C-alpha cells in the first residue's frame, strides 16, 4: 500500500489519492501532459504597483484599439457624452467596488471567490459555475476580439492593404494559432514585457489625441458641425436621456478590473505583510494600481471619443469604411503621416496580441482554480497544453461565427465584462450587509445600500446589452451548459476517489492510540451512533471476530457540495476494549470510510445496507454524500486496489442487512 507523509507527526499517516488516469503512453502524450510553467501559480517575485499596472493595462488599455470605433458606430455624435458617462460609472461605480474586493480577496481570486464564500452549498456552486461561463466569455472574446482588431490594423495599413485586403479572417486565425503555439511551447507572464508593450502604446495614443485636439483648434468649424449634429437630436435633457440609453453599448470600456485584482499577488507590499492576516501594503498598492489605471483610461477614453467623433466622417467609421475598427489608427495616419501611423499600427498589434496572451493566462488560471476543487473537471484540465488546444478550437469557432468582425463581437465582450462587474458589486453589497449585521456599524449598512444601487446600474447595463445584442448571453449560456455537462460527468467519474485532502487529530490521546488500530489489529464497524450494543452483539454472535472492534462514527459537514475535505479525527477506548473513532469534517460517508480503512488496514469491515431504492440512494450520494454506503465503499476500495501494489491480504468486507 502506497503511503506518504505530509509534514505531520509520524503518528499521523497520510495516503496518496487514487490515481485518476493510467500511465501516459507515447512521446506525444507525455509532451502533451507535461506540466507547464503556469501550473504551480506560485509567485516568486513581486513588483512595485506602477510596474504591475501595465500587466493589467495590456487588457484594459488595449481596448483603445477598438472602443472609440465601436462607440462611434453605436452612438454616433453622442459618443463623447456616452463616454463621459462611462468614465463616471467607472470612477464612482466599478472602482469603489474593486476597492472593496481587494480587501476581501487579496490573494488574487477576485469576486467569484467572494461569492463562493458568501453563497455556500450547491446553489452557491451553481452560481459560481454560471459566473465561470460569463468569465469564459469575457476571456475568450478578449482573445478573438483582440486578434480580429490586430488583423484589421494589419490588413488596413496603407503599406499592406493592397496585399492583404479581404484576408482579415485568415490573418485573425493565424494570430490565434500563433498565440496557441507560444503557450504550447511555454509562456510565462512577464511584467517587463507588459511595460515594454504598454508604455509606448499609451504615449503614442496621447500623441494622436493631442494632435487631434490641435486639429480641432485649427479648424473650429468641425466642432460646430458636431454641436449641430447634437442639436438635431434634441435639447440637453433629451441628450441626457439618449446618453443613458446609449451607455450600455460602451460597457466594454469597463474591462480590466478583474484582471487588476487577479494580479494582486504580484504587487509588492510592506515588508511585514506576510506576517499579517491582512496584507495592508499589498492592498494599498493594488488600490493605487486600480486608481491609476481608471484615471489614465478615463482621460484617454474621453480624449479619443472627442477627436474621433469630431474629426472622422460617418462614412469612414461605418462598417467597411477606412476607419472601421481602427479610428485612432486612421487619425494617426491622417494627422501624423504614414511612418508614424505604421509605428502606431505595430504598437497596437503588439498590445492587442499581448491582451490575448493575458486572457489565455487568465483562462489557464481560472479553470483549474475552481473546477478541480468542485470535482467537476477531467484529469487533463490540470495540464496547460491540452487546455490550450481546446481554447484554440473554441477561439477558431467563435472567430468564424463572427467572421472576425470587431464591432460584431463588442456586444458579447460587454456581456462578459458586465456580468463579472455585476457579480463583484453584488458580492461587495452582500459582504458589507453581513458585516453591518455582525458589527452594528451604520457606515457599513450605508455602504451596502450604495453598492446595491451600483449593482442596479450594472444590472441595467447588462440587461440592455443582452436585449439589444443577445449573442453574448448565448455564448455565455453555451459555456455554462458545457461547464455543467462536462463537470457533472467528471463529478460522477471522480465520485469514487478517496476525496480526503488533510487529516489532523483532535488531541494527543487520539494520536497516541492511533498506532494500536493499524496493521490488521481491529475489525472496523462504521455506525451512526456509539450506542449500538445490539449491533455489536449481532456481529459477535454471527461472525468470527478475534480481536477488538473499532466503531467509526462520521459527522458530515453541512455543505456537502465540496468535493474534498479535511478530516479531524478523535480516538478513545472503552473499558470493554472497544475503540471509538469519531471523524469530523467529512463530505461523503463512503469515501471517508474507505480512506480510513486503508489507513487502518483492518481485519474486516462491517457495513450496513439500507435496502432502499438504489437509484435514489445513488443520487443522494452524489449530491449529499450519503446513500447506500456499503456498496459504494466496496466500489471505492476495489478501484483503489486496482491502482495500488498487490498485498498479501485485503480486509474482509461484510454487508449487513437490517
């Protein structure tokens, strides 16, 4: 029997989990299943917040490549007003929400982890799985939209347009394939590379916007033309109403906050942060990062929306026009020359590609972080390379569905972004509400109400976006459906693993008595109560039981939706020589019995049958960890024995009927 130690005292043995797959055969299989650099997710180095800012920025700032064009196409002359409202919602809605998230999820797990803690049991798990569907939509569309926009900048560059015109879809697919190849060979996020890509891009954008403002000053009549277009749509109250209705169409400009939280472990805090339960230095640095990103992006969004709206004619930014999907690039060529414009195109392509890489890393971190813990992931999900190939297939499918159209993917992207921010706002409102009940502080109650109001704003934007452009929620629904189906199959297949993560003893007496049980010295009798004299008498009468009995009582946790458990074990001995083992923290009876029987290696095991409908008992086992325990213990042990070295003797298993 294979055993190993986990840093516990010698009297506290541990057992390796059941292997989940046969040995990998073939050179390609071994290469495919080779752990990559991302599997450990260990943070070995931290950086100042202003350096990590650019790692967030490649996702957030790269939206400048397509956001102004999408805003123009969706709102026309209202684009600067709608963008101003977007920036206001960012600074007074999203930013305060994620200020709170940094305090409550400072290890980088974000709002989804907050909701998992606030909403336990199966309903909480289902809610988290639904959010994973929306998060997958956000990350996948980030990859496909970024690649599509990078391809658009490439094929519409004046130096290349004659060679690549009409090739946007193939070029997009090549960029996505290149992204996958890089990750198959091994890719690690680099703060230095993010700085090298992000800083020049921001400086180039400032140059284009400032030159655009000078162009407006040189030709003030274009400003008057824009004001005339606004006047045609109504007076200021009417424009305000139209702006509110137009705001959801620009919501993809809110991306980047979840990424900002996910990179928190990279932010350098105070020297004593590791010794504190709450790393105040890291939290403060992360808040500076989010604030700087929001302010910088706010200035760029307002400036870009103004110059593109005033200086670009509608025929140019319409679908198929010269500026479609690349409004700032169009201005860079027109206002600053072909050389500068080409440099701008190269910088834009670089940051868009890096945004896709950042999204790929996000997916490779997100899926293994949650699904294996829920028991809802196949074995290969812990390896990067098979997951990268699956994501490449999904990216190709999504890109082909949208024909690599940047504007067409905007609604789906906004749906994913808004769903995540809405979940964060709800999580913060719930957390503050609970804290106000515990502490009685009125400030927490008022903050909770404020964030419920913020949640309503994001809920409105999400619903409006879904109504007008349902493709995003359709894609999210497909992701959710796939996660639930694959996860359910995986949970069913993995249900017979031992499912025990840690073992600790209740007291020193339990640890001292434990060696007396191990090594074919006792007969193991699982029971619901230690007051079972009739059962003991029946076993003594009907079976040969030389040696002491060890009664095993297991207390299940309230939330049995968790897949793995940490056990706390107590052992004592009665004057009659009967051992009593009490276990707390289990999520499933059968798996815990099997685990402990392998640790104890008893002479025999006596299991009670319920004699109820087996199908209903199986469902009760899968959902609540109970069911027809006797048969399931036998199945788990047989499976484990198939994967472990052969031993001379196995315990006898007796199934007792009432």
